C-alpha cells in the first residue's frame, strides 16, 4: 500500500498546479483548526492535523492515508514533510 500511496502523491504532483493567492491579505495560506464532524478520530504523524474524524475518509482513502503516515519524512515529498 505504501507504493500506491507514493504513486498517488506523484500523480498529484504531476497534475496539480499551485498558484499564489490573488488576495494580498490571504497571500500566505495557513491551515486553520480542524473541525471534525464526529467523535471518533484517527491519529496521524505525517498530516496537516494530529488527528482526523474517521468519517472524513472513505475506506480506500483511509488506507492510503495510513500508508502515507507510515512513511518517514525522508520518503515524503518536501511539501508533505511537517
């Protein structure tokens, strides 16, 4: 599954273009506080937030998220290294 997770990230990197926000007030985007929709959470080491609501994931998404979380920061693309 780690191989699939790395392939998903590589496909994302190849197809997504990030641009600077046009709004000068919001030019530096900061991830805000996470607001879970349920009470059952799953903790992650390599994520934008320390935990996520388990309802936030479809089964295949959770499997990829878990596989990504098992990777060391050396194996992660620079923008995923937290």
